[in-house]
């Protein structure tokens, strides 16, 4: 693969490819980090709806293969998690590569033109006790190629399919809740190609064998290019990092049970606190009512005492008048 990339870079129109590659890397870096400043981390509640749910945007990931960029082939891919739960492991991806036709002043010895579309269906497995995730998937690719990095070149159409295996690990988390991960993958399968074999003779290309129909082919250069055998990709997740995704459902359920127990303990504590406050309030009201009734009774007794005192004074006054009148009559 490194030999393949080194041979591609020496193409005579390398300046145009380098400009395209630099622009692509710049745009990807803007997409990955351009919205990270002054944006707070979203308040994620793992169990709002009993499970960690993902919004549609959080299920989307963008990826680009750095080896293709080294080979001066712009590429971009999109991956969608099939399900809105954090523990969903299946994803569906689509990607494309486009390397414009090589145009030189003469007939170049090295040619590398590649355009294709690739579909990936993957199943992820989160590593136990680690932040790394692994995946196994199937892929299919359709496109055109014109590859000549040796005396014999191949120009035509390819159709490839096979298995892919790889690993993905977190690199960086952004303030907006997004993340950047690193993926390393290997792909291998079969390739059906309909291509002409040609050679360069006397500053011109001469067709050696003409491909009239698709047939199984294992020609090394078209096979490596069509199957994208080695991929080292940067993956930009709009949602949480891969370290917090593709977990075992049993682990999620266990965490949810722990969460329920914690909520039950919290509810019991809240109920107990409310009961204590209610008892204190009730005691306070009872005490206030008792003091009110005591004060009322005191006022009534005082009023009665005053009334009895007035009546006694009146009786004494009446008795004194009676005695005075009786003495006067005698």
C-alpha cells in the first residue's frame, strides 16, 4: 500500500492533486472543529426515557480515509446508526471517492484514476473494560478505475464485495458534545472487473487484452484499489464518542436497574423528609392552637374575675347603704 501511494504521488499532475487534497483536509478540519468554541456541553440525561436515546443528528457520523488522501484521492463517507438507542450496534454507511482523470503533456508511465461508491453494513462490539470498539461488516463497491503503476495498466469498471474488520478508538471530544475518533480497518473479498490491459510503448498506450465482460479478477493493483484493502480513517461523530456507544444491552440494563434503585432511595428519602416536615408543621400548628386556646381561656377567666369583682363591690356598696339606712331609721 505504501508503494502504491508513493507511485501515485509521482504523477506529473501532482500539483493539482495536492491542492485538492489540502483543500479537502482543510474543509474536514473545519467541519470537525469549527463549531467547538463557546458552546456548552449539552446536559445529557442517560435515562430520561428508561434508555439512553440519541437524536437523529447524534446518530450520524462523517468519515474520511487518510490513506486515500495520501494517494491524492478525495473521499468522504457518511454512517448512520440503525436505531436511536445508545446500545444499537448496527450501522449503515455510504462513501465515495473521486480522483479526476490524469491529464499530462505526454503519456505518463504512472496512472491512478479511481471513482467509486461504497456501501457498508457493520456490527460494532464495545470492548469490555475499555474505550475501544471493534466491528465486523460487509461491503459492496462499484466504480471505474484506470491504474498503471507497473508495465501493465488496467482500465475499466469494477464491482467488489467482501468482509471488513477493524477497530475504532476516541481521539478528541469537542465542547458541543461531538467527538473525533480514529478507525483502522482491513477489507477483503472478491472483485469482478471488466477492464482492458494496456502497456506504454513509444509514448503511447497499446491495448494488450480487451475486457468484454465482467469476470472474477485478482489483479493486484485494481484489487487493492477497488476493495480499499487498508483504511485509516478519521471519524467525526455529531453525538457521543465511540467510548460511550455500542455497549452491551445487559450493561445498559444493569445501569438502569442501579439508576432505579438510586431513584427509589431518593424518593424514600424525599418522602421521609416530607413526613418529618409535616409532623413538625402539625406539631407547630397544634402548639399554636393550644396557645391560642390557652390565651382565650385566660382572657375569659380574667373577664369573669373582673365581672365577679364588680359584682362583689356592688354588693358591698349595697350592704353599706342598707346599714347606713338602718342606722338612720333607728
